[in-house]
């Protein structure tokens, strides 16, 4: 910070990210320049809402000027457009922090996303809370004059031309609030036109809950008697959309209200508008976004605002929306909550618990309707928010049946997504469970040896590849009376005939000596070695005993610093595989020979790799594999080459 020659004027440098951000906003988003007005009006509306909330416990803040309103003032002579409010205002430090930094808005992520995705993703402006900087789409200089609400507060002016620095200095302002003064670029004078500004307010901000007054100029009389007068006219409805009858609201009005509420440029996928009467009276309007915000996984974030009798109380109210519905956006307006309620009391309110229950029900009903009526739109939703929705299965068991019906997974049947209901409808005769396999990706699991017997029986297998999927499956446990069973678990219990069971017992008995030797060699690595009934093409695999976790989940927990002791696996052996048959022969010749132990350890390392685990000594594994390949190559060289067949003599022509 430096101090200019003017008394008390300070010059500050923007954060490095701000310079990049301003360049992106000005150059990459220019095709949608009119968005600036919606963003600045929304910011002003938020300032008014915050003041109204504070005034519940500090009524003196409204004593000198009770009006809560926005004013838009075009000035053709000065070439300025001013957006001002009578809201909470900002102090010196707040101006520096809020307009000079965007550390709380994810600036780096915003810049990265904008660089990668370009002009097509205008919704990113609102998602990252950087709407103020859209002013530079139309202005080459911006001044902000603000006075914080409260007795004896000082007014300050913030000024910047977006060239790397901004200044802050004392200013004059008679009352609390903020004025954003845009010095328009020469080619942006259209935003001084009354009709143009009026139409933009109607399009984007008609349902802002405060009066938006536009300064208009009218000329009366003619000739020497002509008089030009300026006055402020309310140009928006300033009514709560959610309080109106659904039959009076068009789809376009719902969509524009959503954009105002969320600063999202995209239309919502779906919405539900409801009113609850009875012991508690409240109105709700909930939306499903199309795209996730950058901070979706910040679990403290919520997207539903709480109003009481149309008075804004709380943004992102945690008590109204569970974490697993944090993608839902909208408003709830209650007639029953007392206006002087504190956040602590709100957490314990029976009314809030009733509202929360209703919000959850309406949200799940909306998802079910979208899945039924518009499956393609539901697929879009699922790809964006499915991971979040699945958290419900691990946290709130009471909703597992409804959430279970909304799940979508890839499966071994085809390349698309399938529901559990569709899976059940396709189950083979005699199939007793829904089978799934958990891993890092479809490619990593679809050819797993754990699926061989399931595929042989024609059973469909779900591919679960989200980090939360294993917990979700354990929380769901069953669907439509059918248990969910992991193909990785030890106790798979595949249906077998008496003949198959007898054959399995005979094979187990015949390999008893080898499996005992394998257990001795691998005693520090595996809990048990046994003959498998799930393998058809692979020699061995590792299965997870009860209480153990799949390899992918273990790796995720280790990466997040939450590692736990690895539970020893069970090694299953395929008695019909040529490698196992050969190893059985070697063992019968001399159980103590080194080659037997080498092969056993090599097979165990192979099983570790196929389950997605790392091997403890990769170099030793590589040497063993090289030795084995060398032996095979040597045998191939020593093998006699058969004589080439002699060509057949041509048949003698008949005489």
C-alpha cells in the first residue's frame, strides 16, 4: 500500500489473481456484457437483505432512513450509470477486502475453469462470487462510494481502472448504503438508454424483493414552455415470486427468478413450487441446477435461503437442507418462525425440523419425477450430482428406499447407466442378489477375475467407481428385497448344483497339500488359502474377508491421511488352471524346492495387482517374472522344430 499526495488517499495493488480475472472477464465474456446489471443489482439486493436481518436486533440502523430500495441513475452528460442502494454499506476495511481480493471466492479455480471452458460458461461468474468485476465489461473506470450502517460511520470511495491497482479515500455520503458508479466505455452508451435499462431489469431482476427505481427524464410542454424533469420510477414488481399462485407464473419467469437467485446463467433442470398448510405454514420454491458450482464438495455450503414473512433471515441455511441435498437451490418462506430467532435457537426449532422434512420429501419427489418424465435430463443431473446424493445412504438410513430408486450405475450389460429397478427386472432365474464390484474405474474392474463365475452364469454386475460407493452400498444393503453383494467379498455364496458342490469338495481335497504349502509361504500376507468356485480363467485372486475393505478404498483413505491396518486377504486358487496343475505337480515332486515358493509368491503378487493393490517389492517381482519368461523361452528353443510338410503330388490325370 502507498499513500498519494491527496490527504488520506491510499493506493493498493490487486492480488495477482485479480489481474488475470479482470482480463478474463473483459476479454472472454464480452459477448454477454448485459449481465453486469443483473450482478450489480443482485449485490445491492443482498446488501439490503443483510441490513434488514441486522435490523431485527439493531432497529436503530433503520432509524434515520427506513426505506430499503435500489436506485439506477443514468447520466448522459457525465457518461455514467450509477447503481445505488440503502443497504448495509461497507467500511474502509470491507472495501479493501471485498473489492480488492476474492480469496473467499475461489479465484484460482475460477481462472482455471474460465481458461479451460471459455465464453460458453457464463454461469461461472455467479458460482464464484465475482459478479462485481463484470462491471468492467462496460466500464473503463468504476467508483464505489459506501458508508456502513451505524452511528458515526465514515464514507469511503474505492476507485479503479482495472490496471493493477485501486485507490481508497474518504468521501461524502449523507446516508448509509453503497453507490457503484460506472464510467462507461465509448461503445457502451446503450446502457444510458432508459428503455434498454428498463428491459434488462424486467428480464433479470423483476422479482428482486426490494423496489428498483429508475431515474427517468420527461419533457412536458413545447417551445419556450418546455420543461424537462427527472424522477424515480419503480420498474420491478418487487414481489416475492414464491408467494404467487403457480398458475400465474410462466416457465420463463421461474427460470429468470432462478438466475437472479443463483447467478447461474444456465436454466434449471427442474423445479417444484409448493405451499404447506397445517400446524406449520410455509412456502417453498426449489430448483435443480444443471451444472455443479466449484465449491459443491464444501460440505458447509447450502443453497436454500430462509425467509420469515418475506423477511430475509439466513442464506445457505444448514438446518433446512441436509448435506446430501446441498445442490438444491431455492427459498423457504415461513409464517411461524419468530423474527427475533437466533441461529442457535433455529437449530433446535421444531418448526425447522418439520420444514427440513418437507424440503427433503419435495426434493426427492422432484428427482423421481425428473427421472421418470425426462430421463436424459436426469442423466445430466446424475453425472453432475450423483456422488453427492449417494451420501444419503451412508448418513440417513430413513431415506434409503427412495434414494436407492434414484441410483444409476454402469454395468456389465451395456455402456449406459442403469437403475437398480431395471437391474432387478433383468435378473436371471435363480439369481438371489444384486452383484457389484468396486474400483477406481470401469476399465479397472470390468475384466476382474472376481467376475468370472458371475459372467459364466450370465449375472449382471454393477460397476461402482465413486469413492463414496462402497459406503453407499453398505448403507443401502438391499433393494426391493434383494441384497447387494460385492464380487470382492469372500463369502460370495454362488448357487451350485449337488454335482458342482461334490466336484468342488474333491478338488479342495486334491489340492490340500499345495494350499497348505501356499499358506506357509504367504503366512505374513494372507489369512487363508482355499480352492475357488468363482474363478474360471485366472489362476488366483484375493478376496476380502468380513471386516475388510476393498483395495481402492484402502488407497483412498491412505491418500487422505486416514489409513487403517490392512486386513489380510484370502487367496483363492483355481484348481482347473494349467498353472495351478503344474504347480501341484512340482509340489508333489518336491514340496521344499525353491521353484515352488517362487511361483507361489509370483502368483500372490499377480493377485495383488489385479485387485488394485501395490506389491511390496516390485524389483523382486520383475526378476521372478524375467526368470520365468527366460525358462519358457529356453524350452521353446530346445523344442525340436517339426519337418515342414511335403507338398502333395498333383493327381494323375485320368487316362
